[in-house]
């Protein structure tokens, strides 16, 4: 006679468990699911001041340097930039614009003079300073199956150089073999990296404790390298003791040597 009330109580308990999972254990199932708490309500983006009319200023020009053919360098076969002398390439650009102080070709006069004085292949290479043109690198950055030439130029040498500025330039060869400069930027560079088909520059940020990472990528419409992605990251903290001195490593275990002098330390 009491079976109906018992079945009703079981159904009520099951319905209550679906509505309130935290009370599931009260229904006699100690090994079942338990609730993780209330789910926060999802909020989409909120358009502030929707009645305000937005700006109609046209977008700024791309930040990259326009492509430019290098004069004074003979064409290469099969678009092979490995056949180009990087120093001769930079020197040809300097001779084409000998007094450029700003822009893609801009550099200090003393740096330009040092580049023009760099020894060519086969010369003794002796001089008071090192050549500002750094070791070249090669990578297919345009996706045409041919390498591009990547050159770095130190704009100041020695301990008095301001903020370690350098010029990073990229050159490609067109189907006719002519050298075309597709990237030129001058910044206070921390590091330069290659990531896939991107040239990635790390530079100091205007905010203390942060750095700016910029990825330059090939743009088929502009036919040049453009800064396509930027990210501000926190500078890693140097793990040092509060006094500024490196932490001393902890001993790995008891010493194995035999001491001969009197001990002076306290236990």
C-alpha cells in the first residue's frame, strides 16, 4: 500500500538532482557527478557611445618602405641572391644616395664612411674598426621558392654607440635578375629573428619593463615587406638576489674531501 509514496519520493529526488546538482549526494548516490559551481554569465562586447559618429579619416599608408631596385648591381642568374656580394650591394646604395640622413637609406655619416672603407673580398681586411655590414642571412620570405637576402647594418660601433641602432634590409631578385629592396627599417634593435617567412624584430618599448615585438611579412599587393603584427611583452625578470648579486648554488651534499685545517664556522 505504501509503494506509491515511495515511487513518488524517488521521482521527486531525481528531479531535484537535475535542478540542484550539489544536492545529488542526498539522493543516496555518493559516487555520481558533483557540481563545479555556478557558471558565470557570458558578456559580449559592449559598444560604448553608439550614438557617436566614427572618424572618417582614410587609413595611413603602410609602414614599410616601398620596393626599390638597386642601381649599380648587375642582374643575377636564376634569381640567385647568393651570387650577390652583400657589401658591394650596400656600397652601391650609399653611392646612389651619399648624403641620406633620414628615411630607408638614412645613416650617420661616419657609418657610411666606414662602409665605403670596408675591405672587399681578397683584401687584407686590416683597419681601425670592424665593418658595419654584418653577416648576411638567406630565407625564402616571398614564397616563390627563391631565397631573399637579409642584411643588417650596425649604425654605430663601439661602447659610445647610441642605443645600438641598426638597419635591417631585405632584397629579392625579380625574374629578370634585378635586385629589389623590399624591406628597410632602422631601429634600436634588441634581437632579429626569422620565424617561417617573417622577419621578427624585438625593440625597446616606450613603457618601462616592456618590449615591442614586430613581425614583418611579405605583402603580394604592395610587393614589399610590411609590419603585419605587433605585440608588447613584459621583459623577463633576471633571477637575482635582492642585493643584485647572483644567488649562490645550494650544496648538493656533504663534502667528500678530507679537511686539514681547524674549522672556524658555526654549525
